[in-house]
C-alpha cells in the first residue's frame, strides 16, 4: 500500500470571494469537512498532484469526496 502524505494541492472556489489555495493537503474528504465548517461558501475545488503539478480532478460541494484519488 502506498503512503499518502500531503500528496495534493487544492484550489478552492467560492461564491463571492477570490479562490484560495491549500498547498499541502493529505485527505480530500478532511479538507471538504474543514471547508464546510470554516468556509461554507465554497462551491468546488480543483485537485492537483502536488509533486508533479498536474491537474487530477474537480469536486463539487454536494458530491461524494473520497480521502484519496
């Protein structure tokens, strides 16, 4: 089993704010829970491989978000 350690960078988009970037994200579902609690106006986020810088996937607020891609 491969170890997941801060594999992702995430850019989060909001209703009426500028996007924000989180550079070292470990679990995507944990980030979604944090956003729901602290930044409830988020609408979606784009996930990138932090080490390679490549786009991986987009997740919207109402859909299932797994811990890892």
